[in-house]
C-alpha cells in the first residue's frame, strides 16, 4: 500500500536506503558484540574497529577529526547535550546567559527553557520575514555573561538557511561558544569546521536515508562540555550507554551516499514545485526565496486549513506536512510562521513539501495538480471567507 504513496515529508523521516541496510547487517548478526578495547576478545575488537571507522567517516564530512565527533541517539539528544553540557561546564565559571533564535527546533528551544528554570537567562532573537537572523541584533545581545549562542543552520519548517559563517565569526570575536543545529542541512548543505568557526554541530542520520535512533555531535577540540547523562565512559566520556554500532555504520554509509548531483536534482524539483504552488490564487512562499534548503518548499494558502489539506491529500495518495515532525501533533499555530511575522491564519494554512532520494520528477506535477484541485474544492465550502 505504501508503495502507491508519493511521499513528500522527508524532513520528518526518510526511507532507509537498501545500501545502508546492507552495510549495517553484519553488526546485527555477525559482529553483534559491544565495542571492547584492544585487550578484549576478537569480536569486541572488530566492533570497536567498526565504530572507530564509522566515526572517522562521518567526521571527515564535517572537516573534523574523529576525536571531535561523538555518536548519540539522534539530534534531540545532541542539542540537549550541547546546550546543557555547556551550561553545566561554564554556568558557574563564566556566566548564565544563552542566546537562541526564536524559530529554533524544539530540542534547542525546550533545552533553553529548561535552563531558564534553573536560573539561566535566555535571549530569544527575532528573525526577519524570511526567517533570517539580524546579525546586528545578535552582536548587541552578547554580554560578558553570555556563554553560548545556538542558531540553526537551516530551519526545519520553512527551510531558510542562516549565515552560519558570519554568526560563528561574531561569536569567535566575542569569545562566546557557537552551536548550530544542522539536522536538516548537513551534508546536503556542506559545513566544514576548518573554514567555519563553529564549536558544536548537531547532526542526524534519519533525514538522509540512514537509520533512526542515531545522530551525533561535533565538539571542537577544547570546547568545555560537561557530561549530561550518567553511566559508563563511552564516547570520550561525554555520552554514557552501549554504543549503537549498526546505527553508527549506517550513519556513515548514509553520509557517503549523499552527492552534489542528487542534491541538485532535488533543488530542481523544489524550484519547479514552488513555481507551481505560487500559481495557486492567494498562496505565498514561506521562507527565503533562494537561501533555503535544496529539498524544501513551504507555502501558505488562504481560506483553507492545513489539516484539511493534509487529510484530502492523504486520501489522494500524497504524504505532506503542516510543519515539523514534532509540531504536527499539536493544534497550536506554528511558532516558526508566527516568528516570521505571520498570523494564525497563515500558520494554520501552511503546508511543507520535502523531497528525498526516491522522489521522481513526475512527483512534482502530480502533487501540484492534486493540491491545486484540493484547495479549489476546500475553498468552495470554506467558512473562512473569500476575497
């Protein structure tokens, strides 16, 4: 049944690539042990070697050394570790002020709010109509008490890219640590830590056709970071718990399978879909028109509810989204659309389309034709009014 669905919610989860699964299989059935040191038994040493190899392969994609990358259970844990780990390491030594943007994904926003309950001061920076941060406002917000700035590389909902290099340079100039959530961008939008002054980077596997339940955190050498979860001494004593070796191997394979050619193909589909969506009366693009993720299109449609569009598109065999994966279970207006100056009507009428490896060019016109027809029919019976 699922084979008949045109899936356009790849910012929530992607289908596992068969090549990733093949790379993982030996570590479920053959080398299924925990990773032991060179003085352990052979299977444990093989598992350790596989983990080290996967770490090196993911790290090289960031321009990092293997020692600067730790595996986690996913982007939520990584962002929690970044914010809370820095707070625990520096809160009493340097200051208790953290800066985040108002449209961050929930792992960062909710971590910041949790730290507020512990006495930290958090500044939530506004963004412009496209979702871009005001760099002058950032500079003015940094105080001698600031220990960390966390601004996403790309927005999870509207796809807008931030100027990570300039934000990082500002933080470096001010002597403040910089964390970026690159969950939705890396490796499709490359980020090289040898060129970009960033101290911590959140990444994950399940949005690039890798397995769920594995992600990572880049930690620049020398960055103060306290262990947040008690237990064993795994992951350079920063993340306790038995290592997910099949997941790490799958993550590394997924990173290597992403190519510039594939990303360019997605961008072509994105541009064609945006062109078609904006031909629908009373529609508008959400996010920056050009500085956006190559696979993300997000538009709002007046006089209809996103939830209704979703249900009707589902009945026609299309999977799209009204927002981020975490947000879709809430009836509250999108904090991202409100954050870029939209009202509740615009927020509730927004629909996100995100492409993946297994989408075809023909999917673009198919979904555009379907949503045009759905919106026309919904507006004909809409109680929201018409112009």
